[in-house]
DNA sequence: GGTTGACCTTAACCTTGGGGTAAGGTTTAA
DNA sequence: TTAAACCTTACCCCAAGGTTAAGGTCAACC
């Protein structure tokens, strides 16, 4: 299997696949012409990468999942812990986005939304006197 | 006001303030010694930037908000529309994260989480035969 | 044999929103 | 006077690739 077919099979871009290789997440065999060759084991790694990325794991975290994947003596509880940790991270992000959303709702609510230039949103965003709750972005510190 | 005080007053870092200036979001006056000087109008712009960033606006979008801020003939409905557009974006992100979270919950649920190496999570992530729903990342295409 | 088009290769620059550090000038206070 | 605490620009760094560029390969068709 060439890289194009591997991409097709896993839903990744060829660029991503090469990038993952450059980051040490997999090693592809080379054919005589220099083309990369992907066997079933490689495709499984790429599938894992594709899916783990799609549920929010960073490449660093994917590397840890792959290490467990490769370890025949792993404990499934370690894998489960990684997943639960990621769930907790997503919960933080969800909470954060929800608070941002609520602030925006409140801003929009206070704006008349007409043809006049007076705008509660711009006032609320720019005036220091206003004691509104402005939620910080921050994807949590890890 | 020097940049340090402006940073203190707005909750931004000095680095961010200089970066915003480099991106054309504001122009600070210079003092005789080359130091930037911030007056009240500048502080209001920075406050707007800080708060707009904290509720999820990109710098590009902040530029649009500032353009409205500067326009004495703006219509408050245009500001409101921008906010509602941002709310819709956040809703997409929330939906996406929620689906990722649900997938992870399902994965965790299927894993025994013990000392054995068999792990439903790793199987689900790596095996092509599995017809699970894997939510794509993607912050929506804008 | 020649050519076209679809592959593949590496390299290098672009993105977002700054963080970190270097190397140096200024100001202030002890 | 000298040290601390400011300020300046300039450079490289991060994730996770996307996007050319410039070129090698391969298969099919004429």
C-alpha cells in the first residue's frame, strides 16, 4: 500500500501521515523506488491515530496511546485512565465554552440591535466601569 | 501610561499588546524616549480586545468589532449580528466537543479497566471492522 | 518511443496568538 | 554609582498540519 491508499483507508491526509512519521509516531517501510509502504500493522496504527485525534487526543497523547498499544503487557486500566483524563479535559473545555456563550448571550440581550449607533455590547466590552463576568479563554493548562 | 501599566489595567500581557499593535489593531503614541504611551482611548481599545478575545473572537474578528467601535454611524444591529454569529460558532464547537465526549464515554464504558492487556478502547480505535461513530475534530470551517 | 496524468519524494514557507529569551537603552531609587 | 525594574527590537519556538515548489516514478495510451 502506498501513502495515498493508506490515506484513503484511514481518512488522514498524506501530509498528516508524513508528519506523524516525522514525529516518530510510526515507521513506514520503503520500497525500492523510495515510496513508503504500509502494511496492515501500519494501517492499524494510522487508524488509531486518526480516531484518537478525532476525539481530541494531541499527538503527544497519541504517542502514549501507541506505547500502550505496542505493550503486550499493558493493563487496560491504564488505557481507560487516559480516556477518562481526556474526558475531564473536554469537560473543562465545555464548561469554558459554555461560560463564553452565556456571556455573549447576555451581551446580545442587552443590545437593542437597531439602526442606532448606541450599542450595549461595545460599551460592555470597552468600559472599565462595567463589572461583567468575562470568561477567560484558556483550554486549561495541559 | 506605559505598556506595563496598560497591561496591568487590561489584563493583557505586554507581549500581546505589542502583537496587537503589530497586527494593526491599534496605534500607540510614542514618548520622547521611544516608550509607547497609552491614553484612555487606547485603554478602551485594549479592554475591548481583551474581553472580545476572552469570549472567543479571533483577532480578525476583533478588528471588525473595532471598526464598528470606531464608526460613529454604525448600526448596533451589526454588532449584535457579529455576536450572534459567534454564539452560533460556539454552539458548533460545543456540539462537536460533546460528541467527542460521548464517544469517549462509550469507549471507556466498554473497557474493563483491569490488569489485563485486552482493551476494548484500543481495539475500537485501531480496528477497521468496527462501525463506531468517530466524531471529527474540526472547529467548523470558518 | 513519447507523452500525459496521477502518483510519489523532500524542502520550505504560512497559519494563530502569542511565550521566551537575547541584547541593549532608560528610569528610578537606594 | 549601581542595581532593579522598566522599556525597545529581533529572533526562535509551539501544534498540526496546509500549501506551493521542484522534481522523480509509474502506468496507460498513441
